């Protein structure tokens, strides 16, 4: 089965640029696709200094949906949005004041990769953080890393502090990875990562945060769910996820993150089965549960749930069901407007049109 490779190099075009991320792409592009992927053959998608976060999301989503192994190479810079203090990958148009709207929220990686089979996804990251993002990453605190890419995915690389004033850094870790791979032989991922870190050790001594997050536990239920989907057994996949959702409720409580995780999985399974109405309803359930639990309307998980519910609602073909769910969605959108301007007005306009349909 062919693999998929996503090469993403992004940094602002103006004075806010910390790293010349795109300079690594010619070196990576010189590596045969099969070596980049570790598979016999591979499809390669390259994004150089993209402008729009939604365009990157579209490519990431397509790569995540592809069968076979997925390898993601990301070079760029991290910045925090001023409102939620969440890390974003800065894109070409990103400035300090527009990060929330022009950068790629880092949690989108986790969201888009979470349904992939355990052990099928590897990320190599070479990131430079601006001063605020660097302080945030270095600060001790509970919970997962702000650069969490999902528990079933292997992550390697480094995060470097901002370069000296007026300097533009080089993605030296990623260039080291590419140079090693240009030999035509791909060592095991752990060895490849260590070799690259060793090559850049003199320039980064005493600085930088190495990244090493390995994969999956044997018998992971996500793999069983994904296998059922790939075999076309959508009902079996949903039944298994429903049992896991129920078990999580008994073990952790009915509104725990563990339960919400499996509710989100079932929402995605409904989408993959072509049942947009069921998917929309499940995403609204997730959003409503989070709001009832006290999460704010601009929390990333809440916004993501409502955005996905909105997207699935637009795919419902039965007018009666669309009207029923649209009324509830409009109420939810009033509490969670999201990042895209006019989302609530869109729901209301569509509802008005649906009133004239039998």
C-alpha cells in the first residue's frame, strides 16, 4: 500500500519571520518519495509558505484520510494567539496581532490525525518559537503538552528558542534529516531522529526542546474501529465505539473527556458512513456537554465541535431533518459563533430557505 508524505514549511513573509522554513523544501524534495515515507511508493504533497489556514487544513485532512502510512514533515515557527494563548503555526500572512485568524492552530494536527490507525502516522518537526511561545512551552504545568499530536502518533524533532535579534534561523534539524535520507537509506525513525539531533548538537548546545513521543499500545481499540471502517463495516465500527463510550462512562463518569472522545469518534464514524444528520447531532451533543460542564464558547474543543456540526448539517439532504437540527444548531451558534464571520447568519438564512421546502 502506498504511503503519503506531507511537506509543510511555513513562516511569515514580513519582519516577524524567525526562520527561513521554506529553504528546507528543495533538500527534502531531492529525497525519493519512498525514502521520505518508508513505504515502497508514496504520494508527496508540498506546501511552501501557504497563505490560508483553511487551505492547509484541507491538505492535512486529505492526507489524514489516505490509506497507508502517513509521514508529516513540518518546519516553521510557533506563536501564541493573544486571546486564548494557544500555539499556532505561523503562516505567510501571520503577524503578532492576527495569529488567531491567519495562523494554523496546532491542535488541528491532533484533531485531524486522531482517527488514523495506531502506529500509522509519524511527524518530524523543526520549530522555532517566538519569545511568548517559548516561555509558554518551557513553563511547567499539568496536562498534555501544548504540542500534543495525538497519543497514537510518533513525533520526533525539536523546538528551538527565538534566534538572536534581527537574525533569521535555519531549519537545521530538518535539513539534517533530509541530508541523511538523501543517501537513499532510511534508518529507523528513532535512529534518524537521533542522528539529526547529533548533527546539529554544536549549534544548539544548551538550547531547544527535543521531541520524542512514541505511539501506540498493543490492542488499541482505535485500530479495531478503523479496520472495521476500512472494511466497509460501518455498523460494526459504531457498535464497538458505542461500547467503548459506555465503558468510559462507567469508568470515568458520563461527562468525562474519555466519554467525549468516543462520542467524537462516533460523530466521525457517522460522517464516514454518509449519515450527516447523525454526525451533526453527535457533534452538537459534544459541544453542548462541554458548554454545560463550564467550558467557554471559544474553547478550541467547543469551537471545533460546533464547526463540525455546522459542516455536517450542510450535507443533510432531508429537509425535515435539516429543519429540526438547524433550529438546535442556530441556538448553539448563538453561543459559539466560531472564527468564521457570519456563521450564525448562514444557519438562519438556510433555515429560512428550508421553511419553503416540503
